[in-house]
C-alpha cells in the first residue's frame, strides 16, 4: 500500500469512520461519504545510486462527497556525492481528483520538499502537482479524456528515461501540468453520471509546489 495513503488513513481514519465511509477511487458514492486520498513520490540518490527518478500519476474519481481530504507529496534527497561524482534525484507526483456536491468540505494538501545532504554539485528536484475538479452534479471523465491523461502519464514516465538536468525536467513537468489543467477545464472532458442534463461546468483548482537544488 502507498505509504502516504497508509499514513493518512491512520491519522484521520477514526474521524472518517465516525462521519461516514472513507473512500478513494471508484464509482460515484453517496453524498454523505468522506473521502481520504494520499499520493506521493520519493527518491534518494547517493554514491551507490547516482541517478534516481520516480513519478506518480494518480487519478481518483470520487463522485458525490460530503467532505474530502486529499494529500499529495513529492520528496527528493541527494546525499553524500561530490562535485566530481554528482547525483541527480527527481521526484514528481501528479494527483488528479474529481468530486461533486454542494458546499463540499475540502482539505487539500500539496507539498514538495528537496534536500541536499552534504551533496556538492548535486541536482535535486521535488515537484508536487495537484488538480481538484469540482462539479455541482456527479460526473466522470470521458473515455477520450482518460486516454489523453494516459498519454500525458506516459510522457511523464519518459522523463525518467532521459538524462536531462533537473532544471529542464522542471520545465517539461510544468508543461505537462499545463496540459492536464487545460484538459480538465474542458466541459467535454466530463460526462454526467445521473439524469442531470445541464452543461457541465468544472471548476479546477491547481496546486503546484516545487523545491530544488540548485534553486528553482
């Protein structure tokens, strides 16, 4: 199980159970439910593993909820390398959440943290990207939107096979995040899951937190 997900269930599981059923992804749920989501990427580069890259690209479709706590973290560490034998550590986490309801109590946490631990000349980048899509009535991503997200995910994975400097990876990750935002903002990317026939008007909250060495 994802360690971030485990930690968040332990931390507020009793609260969620007291209010309603805690849930992650899947079919639309009753409007009385409470959702708890946790995603994250973590890397550590050192003299044994000079280049480390990890990304996550998680899509959670919650349906109707009363409240939601969604957390996304990226943590990258470079440790113990030298300028002549430098390390590169990159962690990128993309989290997409769709939910619906009136006056949903939303607690969204998105953090990126990069650490150079006695690592001269090392490149360290942590990027957390969180997208929360809200609609008044229950919706799901269309098959075409899901295929496009899958394509963006593959290109994010491709960054791990490159040997680009961390600064270039940051620019490419930002460009992919802009594509995700544009896609999720289109009404045609969502389809109602109920008999409601009014036009879908998604509201997209984007949270971006980048941390890195050298400074970004």
